[in-house]
C-alpha cells in the first residue's frame, strides 16, 4: 500500500509544481510586457495583444499537465478499487 500513498503524493506534488511553473511563466511574461509599455507607451496595445497569446498557451499547458496529474491520481484510485476484492479473497483463504 506504500506505493499507492507515494503515487498520490507524487501526483499532488506534480500538480503543485506545474501550477507554480505556469504562474512563474505568466508573471515573467507580464513583467516584460509592462516594462515594454513603460519604455514605449505608444506600443501598449501591440504588447498587450502579443502577450495574451503566449499567456494563453502557458495557461493551457499548465491545465493540460494538471489534468495528467489528476488522471494519474484517479488511475491509482481505480487500482485500489480493483485490488480490493482480490485482497479480501486472499485474506479469507488464510
């Protein structure tokens, strides 16, 4: 049963690291766009438009990786459910 606990722990840590990395990427992108706007205020519209596409891609990648971590956790949960009757029959035979 230890491997199941470690699997859940790994999925949780993976989801947390993914979200932190996505937030860091969007923060760096936003900081660069704001710095560009401060240097050249007339280019603010173009910078905002060119910032939104990579931000959406970063966010999409973060959500995709989060879904993968949740699927891993649900697959572990399915392994517990499928393994439960086998464990009960093995315990009944002893």
